[in-house]
C-alpha cells in the first residue's frame, strides 16, 4: 500500500499562541538557536568532521539517473536535524495525499475525490491528449487551407502559462518533430502583437487554457487572436481547425495544472511519449515523498531547512540557481509555486500567524547570476539561502564539453566559497603575494574578506531529461506542501489575488472619457488623471 500524508487534526489553536510556535519541539529549537546559532561555523564543522558530507546528503536512485541532494553546506548539526525531524513528524499522519498527484498517478491505484475515483477520467483525458498529439505532430491535423500545423500558441496566464512555458523551455532539446510553441499571457497588447507578427495563420494552432474562462487576460488575448485569425482566413468556420480550449477539474489547482490537459502545449512540443516520462518522473517523486523516512526524504529535508532559516534566522528570500540554460524559467515557475501557495498570514484556523511563512523566491541561471547578484549573497547584510542545481552531463558537449566543465567548476566554486569564505589572514596573504603592502593593503583588505557561512543546497542530477525534470518539479511541490502544513496555512488557495482583480473592474470604466476621477485616494486619482491626460 502507498503511504501518504496529511495534516493531523487540525491542531487546536490556543487563543494567545499559534500552533507552530506553541509546539514544544519548536520551542526547544528556538532555545537551541538562541544559545548556539551565533557560534555555528561551517568551515570549522567541515574541518572537524570528515564525514559531514555523508551525514548530510542523500542520493535518490532512479532508472533515469541518480539525483544527489547535498545539504551539508547548511548551518545545521545532527542535533538540529533531529529536532527538525521531530517537529515535522508532529505535523503529519497517515492519510490522503494532495489531489493533483492523481494527474501523474502512473500506478493507476484509485484516488478518491469526494468519494469518487478520478483515475478513469484522468486516463481518459490523457488518451485524448495522446491522440491529438499524434494527429498534430504527424501532420494529419490540417488547417483550413490543408496545411499542417507548424506553430502552437498557448494563450493562458498563471498556472496555465508558467508551467507549460518552463517545461517546454527546459525540454526544448527533446522537441524534434514537434511544432514550435509560443506563449501569450500578458494583457499588454505588445505580447500578443509581437507573437502574431511572426506567425502564419494557415499553420498556427491556438490553445486557450483556463480553469474558469473568466480570467480577463486570457479571454482578451483569445478574442484578439481570434480576430487576427478571421482577418486572415476570411471565414469564421475555419476557427474550429485552429482553436482548441482546455480546462481542468475543480480539484486541480492552477499551480499544478501542467500535469493535466493544460500541459497539451508541452506534449505537442516534445511528443506524448516524453510527456509521459515527465509524469513518470513526478510519480516517482510522489512515491519517494510518501514512503521515504524523513531523514532521507528530499522534499521533507528541503522543507525543514527552509523552515529553519525562515522561522529562526528570519531569512526573507530563497534563491533558486540552476546551472543549466534550459532551466532559465525554473525560478520564475516556482515564484508562483511557492509564493502563491505559502504567501499567507491567515492559518487554517482563521487566525493571524505570529511567525513568518513563505519566502520571496527568485533566481537566474548560472553563470549569469554570478555577474549580477551573487555579490549580495556573498557580502550583503541579508542571509540568502540558495539551492544550486546542475546536470552532470550536458546536452551540448561542444569542444569536448569545455563549456560544461567550466560551468561545473563555477557551480562547485560558488558553493564552496559561500561556505568557507575568506579570512582576514587569507586575504592579507593573497594581497601580499600580489605585491601590495602598507596603507594600500590595509585600505583594500576589508573588502577582500568574505564571511562565508552562507547556506546552500547542491542538487546534482545525471542529465536534464523529461523524467528528471518531472521529479525535480514534484520535489519542490512537496517541499512547499510540507512547509504549508508546518505553518498551518492552506497552500492550495490564493485569495490574495482577488482584491486587485475586483478593483481593476471598477477602474477600467473610469479610464474612458476626459472627465477627472475623484472616487479613490489622492494617489490613485492622481495616477488615473495623469494617464487620461497623456493617453490621447
């Protein structure tokens, strides 16, 4: 039987305290932090314990290559990890899994939603996707002039855009034989105008992806795409050959919809067989998450380390730094995955938290980020915990893999430098070796010192392929879920996006005409009136 997890209870919420900070293990960790955290020195811990890497790393064995999670370069001890494991064990029990895992449930074991097994419907949708992909990729599906499809435009926003965009970029090297894919999300007309300018209406297929078909951006962009198409086709009946609409069941959260029919653009681009491998990788991670002990459980470990830094060290951000150009949208995808899921201050009990929840997630691929913001990570005043990710094998071994060897060397050097830093003595010796002495040396010396002790996780996988990417995405999904459980917040709603939408509906009509607006605060009134004056 598959073991799955859910929140116990919920825990009763005392009137004057919140569940997490009221937990005895949390209080024990807090006491330890105040007594010992200032004295944690990673360089010293590595010097004193030659087995530290083996103690604080785990390797996930898969048929598509191993995945190494090295978390030894963190401000942790064995005692800290034991307490963190104890803390998370108090939050979970045997129960039911998050529902979106049904979308990639390759075991076909029943998954119940409101007493109904959803797997027959999930498999039915996948079969439809498979058949449609074959028709488009084989050229069997023709446009209104009898030509095959060469380009696919995904029209959606949020979960209907970010996931498919990230995955198609990451797996672009697997797209042989598939159509080109384009993504239109922004309501800014520039986005769709520039996209349409590159396309031939005779060979373009539009996918309109939305959970509710009420999203203003998606509906407006879809209508504009349809107008453009009809202008070229001169025949409204031709629309049926060039537009398809996608939606999902109510139990599928938008942030997790790439695994559903919303992932059609992925399947069209890389082929349905590769899309299935993506699902298989995620399913593998689902099984790992629900069966592995916490001490070897990758999502659990990453979640615990995040809680350690957010709730004890008061870290505000988390950097995701993939050393693979194909993964250049990975951090952007998890900005939604993490910040929309856990960016909340109201608990499942309806109480305001008295601790921090989700971090600000950001990042860029290496080595570009090194020449942009790593300065702050190394010598800034804020702690920035970071995940470094890299494949051991490159997709493009040009010049005998010279590029990839340099990339890997940078990856390894950065995490070592962030951990070790450079002492005053080391910096002074280096400057003296370069011929610097006296006042000139003393002036520059403080700038050459690196504090080190900066926490990182190193995640190394054999090669970026559909299976591994699926596993990595699912790993972070489960990490986010675990943190939401520990913080006692609902990671599957997003009420925070509603207020701005409602105000937008009020403001849009006020932008028409020339009369001044006075119905808002002075700032908003001033902005509206300036825009109206300069719009004409």
